[in-house]
């Protein structure tokens, strides 16, 4: 996934699109911190997988809120 998105890329997030398993999403936790992860469903459980492959997927916390589904990516501008 890290190859798909690079630091400086701009993501377009639609808060009105329902997130499905396999989608990239922005999720807010109970501390009001937001994160960008891949959402995966396994049985009744929802998992969040980080972009960095060095970190393991984690069960989505009960207090987490999906803020929106990533709809598009704009590559990092050359002047950035």
C-alpha cells in the first residue's frame, strides 16, 4: 500500500460515500485523532491496515468513526 500513496500526495475524501471492505478510509478515534487506513471486514469484525507494512492491522476500536472514503489521489506536486 505504501507504493500506492506517497508522502505529499493529496487525497480526496467523500464523507457521504459508504465505506466497504477494501476501501481506503479516514477514521477518527475516540481522542478525535484522524488516521488514513485500509478498511477490511473479516466475519463481523472490521480491521484497519496501516499504509506502512511494518505495522500490523488492528481491530477497529468501538469508538472509531469513519469520516469518509478516499475517492481519488492527486500525486505529490513537483514543486512540493
